[in-house]
C-alpha cells in the first residue's frame, strides 16, 4: 500500500525548510505526547505516546534531514501492525 498526501504551502521554500528543521515542528507532526530521544547531526529520534483501542502505546521514529531540505522518516516497527513505515516530507 502506498499513501501520498499533498498540500501546498504559500510561503517561500527557504522559510518552509527552516521551519521543518526545527525540533518543535518535527514533534508537532506526530499525534499524542512526543519527545525527542536523540539528536545526532542530521538525524533525530522521537518517541510518541498515544492510545490505541483503549491501550497505551508508543511509536519511535527516526528522522533524517536531507541536503535538499526534505526530511526522510522511518517508524521502528515490531511487525505486529506494520512491517515497514517510511516516507518523505518535502
């Protein structure tokens, strides 16, 4: 399955890239309570706590800032629901 979401932002590209590179913006992309676990150069690791079917759950994501201003992301998957979940914010 592939899901593509697209929307246009009426701001200059440099401004959008600058905001995407802020940790606060990165954490705001995720639902629930998110925290930054690690920050190493162009890579960030986050953990989000959320409720799923009445149960507490956590999701860990790795984000990599790329030279073109985009952000690649990958969810750490346990195989119970997702085998792989990755994408690109550009």
